[in-house]
C-alpha cells in the first residue's frame, strides 16, 4: 500500500476531531521526545497514532525488568535491548511511512543513541516544531539545559509528570510566561536534593497525589519513587493534547506560571497560576516543611511528614469544518490536457481561478483573456484610480495574484505555466502572458484553496500561530526570488504594530478621497452587490448592526467630517488597531525592488502566502494602508497627503522602520502588511465578475 493511502486509511478515524487540513498538518510535524521510559515512549506512540509524521528521539538506556509495570516498550522479548531501538520499531509498527510530507523520498525518525547531552542539544532540536519532556525525574541538569536551549530556539516545551494516579502538566512558551529557571527558582549552587525538591513543587504546586501515596516509598536522596501505568498514560494523553494544540495553533494555550494537575482517582482537578513560581511565599513555606521532614530519611520523621503535607492539601472539586468555498467552483474537466490547443473548458476553469484573486477594495483591476495555449492578464487602470492605488501598484499586485492562481490551477490538468511580463510604459501598461504546455507536473496542493481564500475581518483569537504554519508561510515565498516574508509573533511588537495601524487608519478616515472611494465600493444591499459583482457587500465588512448604521449614516463626506471632529476617526482607528493587537501574528511581504515586475511577482508570492494560510485554517486580513501610504511617499514624498497629516505620517513611518529593521525601506517594494489569526469563517464573501473565454481555433473551425 502506498504511503498516502496508508496514512489516509490508518488515521481516518481522527477526522471529526481534526479537520483534513489539520491531519495533514500533523503529518508534516516533527516532534522531539527526550527520554523513552515511563512517559516518553507513550508520548511517541500516542502522537504517532494521532498522525504526527516525524520524530527526534533520544534515550541511552536499555529495558530492564523494573520497567515492566509502566513503560510502553517494556516486554519480555525487549529486556536488555536499547529503549531507542525498541521504540523506533514500535513507532514504525504504527506507521511504517513516518516522514515529512514535503520530502516524498521519506525522512526517517532521527535517532540519538547517545541520549540528549549538552553537546548534541542543537542537533536534537534542529528542525523540530515542539519538544516533549520524557526524561527521568532525576535527570534535572539535562532537563534544565534542554528546556533553556529549546526556549532560546523559539520552541515550546511540554512536560507531564506521573504523580500517584495523577498527571501534572506544564507548558513552557518562548513567547510568554516564565522561563524554566524563573519558574522553578533555580540558581547556581543548589544541591541535587534541592533541585529535585524545587522541580517537584513547581510541577504540582497544589499536590493531589500525596493522599494516595505511601511517602515511605519516596526518597530524593536515593532517587526512588513509585509510578504506575495509569498515570503514565494520563501524562501521554495530556502532553499529546498540549503538543497538538501547539502544532495546530488551536487554543487556549496557558504556559507557566499556569499549572494543571488531573486526578481521576478522586475526580479532582487543580489548575491555577503560580505567580512568581517557586518564589511565591506559599511555596517557600511548603519548601521549608518538606526540607524539614521529607528530605530526612529518619524513620521517626516520616509520620510527621505525612501529616504535615496532608494538611497543606486543600480540598477541591473537579469542574464537571471544513472551510466551504466562498464562491461556486466550476466543474473541472476530468482528463489532463494531452497537447495544444487547450480546451475551452480548461481555459474557462483557469480564468475562473484567476478572478478569485484578491484586489484592493475588490476592484478586480484586470483584463483577462485566454486563447489556444495561453492566458493573458493586463492591468485595467480604469477599474481603480483611487488615492490608495499609487501608479497602479495595487493593481499590478492583484494581477500577479491572479497569474499565480492560473499557474496553480493549471497543474491540475498536467500543464506547466511559463510567464512573461511586459511593463513598457509603467505599471498602467503591465501585461503578462502565461503560456501553457503539457508536462509531467504534480497537482499543486494549494489548488483546492483558491476558491476558499477570503479576507476575514472578524475578531481574531489570541491563540498563537502553529510553528508548522509559520514555517510553511516562510517556505511559501522561497520560489519567488527577491520576495521576503517578515513574520511578527512577539506580543510587544504586535502592540507597536497596532499603534502604527491606529495612526495610519486615523489618516485614512480623515482623508476625503479615501473616504469617498471606500463608500463608492461598499454595496449597501444584495441587489447592488449582484449587479456590480465587485466591491464589498456591506455585511462582508463584519461591522455589526451598529457599525452598518454608522457606515450608512457617515457616507456623505460632510457628515463624516463633522463626526471626525467629534472623535470618529480615532474610534475607527482604535477598532483597527485592536484587531492587530489581538492577532496571532502579522506579516510584511517585501520584494527586492519597486519596479512593476517586482510588484507583479510580489503579488504571486502574496497569493501563495494567503492560500497557504487558508490551508492551515488561518484567518487573514490585509492592512494595506501602511504599505500603500509608504509606497506613495517613497515615490512622491508627503506632498500628495494633506498638510495636517504630515507630522503623523512621519511618526508612523519612523515606527514602521523601527519595527522592521532588516528591511531596506528605500530600495524594497512593499507588497502588503497583513494580520493572521484564528476566527470563525465569514458568512458574506465578495463576488467576482466573470471573464469571457475566446474559442480555440479548432473549436472555431468546427462551428
């Protein structure tokens, strides 16, 4: 059975919990698991059964009889064999095709038989998307180095410890929360016993497990403690769930100082936020008591330990889609194209793919034609002569996006697209010819998403971007020389970007030219939207009932001008800024130069990024005022803007450059700034004007 069929069949029962897109995302994920004993082996098997496609595994121990009660790979035939060797076999028994989707020749599990040591940490963490801690409780020094190095590399780390019948779960994030050293209050000079104590206390700040454990069996000095299979399996379930949330960008994610402990034995759950970590005063009191009693192996102290620690435990009770197409997709001709001329049906399909491209205010500023073995795209300058569209740059970007849609859709028919661009006379006269020829090409995986892509103006959730999605977005621009995607995920930088959006959107609301153009493109009723098939149906703006009333009332510029003096422009800008502040990420796409051809290929790169985001289930909203204002200022200075806005623009552009220090602002072409996140799908998409298809010569001759 081929790998694709095996994967789809073997993991089909995951669908309904995961979407098909999410299952594919897991297939492309790479997870590092350090330690393959009680919980580490179960982490691997659980994630393998959930469809994760690749692992970095590390362990240098062998199975022994004492492992039999809880460790997944501990079986009589495996006694004395290396844990790593056994767990690789067990994982392959679940999925013999463990690899990453983007490498069809197969990328095997990466093994580290020497275990995780300081000198191989970087190699162990290279290329992974999340780290799971399966190290033995007493491997504190290696654990600390692993966590710190992973966080330095921008990786999340999940740890789950089996304590009695319970599991205690912690998530460490490189973006927020506390570091390993800060949370556990670790510093040089601590004894081993003190390190173990602090790790245990931070792992379970309100311990549930002590009520069903015999503390006479616990000794930190002898590195001994009980552990059962039920708790190990609970650890794997909890840790795998957190790992999948990180990989898929599904929230909520609550990194330390948040903690969670689940006790199925007593039907109790403890969760909370341990402010200051182990430096919290309550933790220090507990630590004193445990040092006084638990760390002493004297038998006469043990009863005192049990009574004292039980008194610290407070009673508690446990608290009890696939994305649809935005516009109708035409039926695709079933057979590949064998040779020229390309049939009328295929050309019609390719043109329908082209018009699904985004454009400023949905102006659709292109002239499309298809004939014989090619598709032609030209800028139609009369479709958009707004102040935003300086020198038709926005139109050129839109034409590039349309061309990329043609290229992607053509692969479904075994056609390779060859593009030639002519821009003699500047952006207004740009024309692109897309030659089509039969070739041995695989269907582009982005093809189905052409009709699903849309702008989403709904409020975004704060769940962070999946590391796999972020990597895919960066890889999307690789085929386009000179294109570069600058992703922003840091919360502080997003707040600064929100300030930039506030300033620029305030200018947009106070500029009569932009206000009147926006309302010229808003379709206040369904009948008008169906008649023009361009612009925005008013509900597409996601303004809500009060927002729609405001838009209708403020349509005349004299009314909006008065409202601006009363603070309307600031309120509108504040709403836009809040959208950026709450986003999971923001992106700036630039190209190496400001020529028409640069922007055309920038439009192609933009469309690939947008389709990739859609395939990952991410909501996407352009924030075009920033880049288009900059482009006008780059070409014409501040003179075209109102004098009263010059000072605000200077502040905005200074902040813009501070936020993206690696961009050569005066040489690069700025294609688009956008926000990314997670949001419900829209209910009212924009419409498209159809493109006519000329018959081929063969069809004409047959008439």
